[in-house]
């Protein structure tokens, strides 16, 4: 199963394997993770790269809300990052699983916001 997922985005440089309609920039970071969490020590270079750039906040989006997204949010919080999980930019197989994770993150590990609020926050910070 892991092999199937590892090749589902294609091959070649990571920035060529993202969704074709997603705008990317030369300053964007692209990393691969080899665990459920992008912040689990030794399984992804993302925490180190963010720390090198003095980035202290992460915005979590993706699938599956209650697996990889929740794992990344929990580990990022444990490592001291501020976590914002985007409620309508994550997905799970069932609404109840998705909503349970949003509740858990909000109660213990970070903030939960809709996309519109996150975009407003980013715009205000620029």
C-alpha cells in the first residue's frame, strides 16, 4: 500500500508532482514524508527546514483528516509550532471522523479555522 501511495503523484522533482492547477513559487518548500506525520522525528526534513527559516506556524490541510493531518498537527504542536487546521480544507472518509479530529485539535493541539479566516489572517500579516 505504501508503495502505491508513494508513486500516486508521479515521478520526478516534487514540485512537478503537485496538483497542476496549484501555483507554486521558487521559494516554496517541497518535502516527502515517510510516516503518517510530516513532523515525526527522522521521517521528514520539514521541521528542520521550517526552523531554519524561523517559521513558527503551520497550516494543516489535506487528507486524511484523522490520520496524516491529525498526526502532523499533534507532532507539530509537540515540537512547539503553532498549529492551524483548516476545517474545510481537510477531508476524511466520514464526517464524524473529520469532526472528531477538528474537535481534538481545537481542544488540545491548535486552532481550527475555515479557509476564509485563514486567508484573511495571512493577508493581514503581509
